[in-house]
């Protein structure tokens, strides 16, 4: 990814002000509603204004939790809200369960601003499992919470520790047995790392100890790394030789490898898909051979040194195709031929390597359908779908979830978030203006702070984890290690170019690991 700069509801049942707030104690072991299946999971058994929904119990500031009109699918929903600060828990205890893996699902909305707002599974025989509610004031978000039940019982819990005026909506819960999934991919693009280190870049743990950036990311829970490949870049980085060297380090950390072919000497993205200079003037037929040979050459060299790629992107953010103009979406037959040439090369090296196609259309349902419908009708071969999704460019989280879920179902393929990022501050650590540097560009509910960045990564992970049928593979953060190091700017042909992304890295301006990094270890 490199782009040029781009530029409430009715108040019900207010809680009396001044109520003392204390932490909620553990629930009792059993309640009168104990059963083996969820009761009134859609909150349809009661009319608007009901303070305690049928089948549910409440604890804390109970006036702040109630049924009201405007459900996700039916007529009603659960709302937690008060005009004064409040803490409340709405819960249901289940007993007589067969031990095994279970999944709680729910549709939620939240205006944000709470100290915490989450779904929880507790008293199930192991560690309490939580999923935080993302900020989504308009569209509903589908969340999942997996748990292993070992004590034949479990408590489903909806919680708010909120400030005055904060609100959440919850509806259409399910609690079903089945295999626990979680995210199999928790990764980041680290393509900038080798050049950063060569130019003196330093990386530290959160406590300030200098270390290997890869080892720091791995210890935080990252299990995958992504490397881009340029054909003949001006600075000699992100080429075959550099990728081979970095692949050894990635595999030595016990991590998996995604290789991202740009099929260019420089950035390939929705606005630019420039052929490598060595391929300029080649016919379409020759370009197919170029794609095959280049893809095979890099991947076979990786295999030969014992670092076989686990996943490969044939093209980067190819909204408009690749290798323009021959591979433009204006000519789907030729684009299909180029993509299949890359696919065939990948499989010739390793039949088990996953081949992904990558678009920057994370919030664009119609655009994603148009692209992949054309690809499928044109016979394009692929194993997985990757979407870039930057909330400040691509719309609300609910649009991302709709697009991701639809792609998984419509094409029957696993899906993943190929790129995302979020600022932890707005000012710049070098002379280049940042891609995102004003509060007006931020996603509502996610400030440009370390907490805001962490919440963003947490919430997009939650969305991917909730993709139905276990088809949500995981998430790649974009350029975790691209800090501001003189000479390591965006333009490989210009050593004086700066970095407009350092305020979105996962290492701070003091080179220390940021809190968002810990989200890799929470899934």
C-alpha cells in the first residue's frame, strides 16, 4: 500500500444522577432462569420499556438496561444507556450443557465512549472470554465469542461500564456448539524493515529494551509476515535477494510467510500499475511469460532455501487490474490470463501454497462483487480473497463486514484483511506530511492515540473472526515497522523522500512497541 495523500437516539429511562458506582462482583452460580438453551435471544418476548427482559437477569444499575423498539431483525432490541454514568450487566445462566466448544454470536451497535462495553462468556469452566463492542453508531456489526465449556454450564453476559450518555444495542444472540475457530492469520507487512535497519533504524520492546523487530512482534503474538516483491527497484530493496534474506529471518522466528507480488519496479495500487522497465513494450503473450517466470523464480528460490511461501498475492490492490494497459480490467480476458499465469507458477513451486487475489475495496460491496464476478466468469483461479480496509477511506465497519461476509459466501473462499492501519498520533516524525494528520480524517470513536489504534486493530480482528462458517482467516497490519528513518522514505528512487505513515506504525516515535501490537496475542 502506498497512496498519495487523500484527503441519538431517544432517551429512555434515565438513571438518577449521583448513584455510587462499584465494580460488579462475580455472578451467583445459578439463577432462576437456568436452562440449556438461550431464552428470548432476540428480546421479542417483551414490549418496549421492559427493564428486565424475560429469561434474563440484571445486575448493577439495572435502570440502564431495557428493551426498546428497533431490532436488528425483529421489533425489539436490548439497549444499555443512561443519562448518568452507569455500570450494568444483563446476563443469562445456562446449565446442563454438554462439554465442548461453543460460540456466542450477537448483532451489536455502539456509540462508543465507554470505559468498557463487551460480550462475555463466564463461569464456563475456564478463563472468561470477552469480545469488545466496536464503535458503530449506524450499521449493525456481527460479533462472535468462542469458549470451551468444561463444567456443563456457562453464563452469557452483556456489559457496560459507561459514561453519561453512552449507549449500546444488542440483538439476535445465538449460543451453539461447534468447533472453536479464532484467527489463523495474525500478521503484518514488514517490507520496510530491512532498509530501516540498514539505515540505523532501532526497535525496542515496550519497556525500552532494544531488540529484533521480528522477535518483538512474534512475542506479541504475530504468526505471519508479509513481504512485497518489486522486480527491479531503484534502491535495491524489496527485490528477490532482499526477500530471500528476510524470509530466512521470518521462518527462523517460527512464523509463516506471505509474498506480495506487485509486478512493478515500484508501488502498485489502485491508482498505479506500471509495468517493470524490463517488461516495457512486451506483448501480452510475453507478459504472461514474464509473470510466470518472475513468480516461479522468486518462489522457487524461497523453496530451495527452505523458506517456502505459505501464501502468495498475485498482484497488489488490483482494483483496475495490473500491468497496465494490457492487464487492465478494460480487458478481462487478458487480465484473467495474466492472473492465471501467476497462479500456475505458484502451484508449480508448491501446490499447498495459498494463492490470494487482493483488492482495496474493503467497504465496497458492489465493487467487490463486480470484480470477482468478472474474475469467476473469466475462469480466474484463486484460493482466497484479500481486501484492504482503511476506515478513514473505505467507510464504516458495518460496510466492511457486509463486504467481507458476502465475498466469503458468494465465492465460497476464505477471506482476510490484507491491509489496515490506524494512527496513534497525528504529528509527523519527519519532514513529510502524514497520510492522516487531522482529527477530521479519523474514524468516529477512534482517537489518534495508542488506545484508539489498539481499539481499531481489536475491532477489525473481531469483524474478521465473525465471518460465517469459519472463513475469516485473519488480519495483516500494514507496515508495522515503517518508522521515520532518514533515507527510508516512500520513493525508492529518492533517498530524501519521507515516510507519511510513521504515525501508524506499531512502534512509536521513541521506537518502543505500542499497545496495539498486543492484539496479535488476543485471538
